C-alpha cells in the first residue's frame, strides 16, 4: 500500500506492453516515490478496485485516491518528470480522445508489439 505521497502503479505483469512500460519507469522510480506492482502479485485492495477491474486497465493509487487508464498514465509520467508525455496525455484527456484510445489499446494489448526483442 502506498504511504505518504507515493504512487502505486498496478499493471498487468503478463502483458508485454505493460511490462515494457513498467521496466522503463523503474529507473528513478524509488527516488520519485513510484511503486510498481504487477496486479498478479497484488493483495486484495481494501476499498480499491477488484482484480477484474485491475485487469482491464492500468490503475494508480496515490494521495488523491485511485486513477485508471489515461489519467493513471498521466500521473505516472508527471511523477517521473516526463512533462511532454504528461502534457500530451492532458491534452488528449481534455479533448476526449485519450480514454477511448487507451481503452482500445488496453483491450488488444496482448496482440500488439511491445518493441521488445525476444
């Protein structure tokens, strides 16, 4: 569980795209207060989303509560200091395209290339 101002990121540890993103976030995660948690290793979350909900999208738990999808990604990139990605996601959220695009990618994530070499 997160403490103080930490962000705990719950991601699908069986998804190549999700794990590639989490691996990219690991550098600097501790210093920035980011805790990366594969949902498969998560304990039941008191008052949080169910396992079924966690399986549908990335979730972030932080001082201000729960975020999911594009809003969760924006929080991660903002925390890591990646202003261009955070701003791009903010713009996408504001004009209403970020969540539908995120949902489409999340729904098909197991069939999309991750950019990793096998």
